[in-house]
C-alpha cells in the first residue's frame, strides 16, 4: 500500500540515506593546506582518492538503506515490517555513532580543522522517520485487531 503514511516515512528515510553515498559528511583542512572530504567510503583527498578507508561505515550505511527500501514493500507482513524497522533503527543509531566516532579519529590522524556538513544529521533524521513509520505500522495492526473484534 504505497499510499500509507509509513511508506512516505520509509521512503524519505531511504532517500536521505541514499544521499549520503554522494555527499560528504565533513571537510577537513589539514595544516599542510590540503583539503580532505569525509565520505561514506572514508577520507578522500581533492582528487577523489580514498586516503583512509572506512569499510564498516560503508557497510552500515548500505545495510540501513537497503533495509529501509525493503521494508516499504512488505506492507502485507506488518509484523515483519515492524521487526525490520527495529533493525533499521539499530543500524541508523550505529551509523550515527560511527560517523561521529570516525570523525574524531580522523581529525586525530590528520591534524587540522574539521567542519561538519548538514549531511551528518541525515541518519538522525532517518532514525526519527523510521520510528514514526514504526508507530504508524503499530497503529495499523491495532486498527486491524479492533476490526476483527467487531465481527
């Protein structure tokens, strides 16, 4: 049911997570004058070459994005949809923590000034949207149970 509100929440969550594959989380200006971008695949220099890879972050972001899009199409299996939303909440929380943790680790390795971008907050916004979808799915289950009692 693509017209349900939880579908909109999950779609927005998936789109926000997809945008993280194309936009940098932060920019680091090293003392040597070089500019690095902190992206999902790691720290990249101006040429786009990955200087310090972050494989775990890439796996977490990919898994969270895939789970969000899969959850949309399981509208007939609401209990499974709730479980996948819970899994996605854990993945989003882990990816948010990892972004901030890796940001502090990278700034320690490359001495310089780090400026975070607005994209750093996208996993948190996706987390809130996924939680709202979880609540909406729960309301659908409660509505269906109440209709079964009336019959």
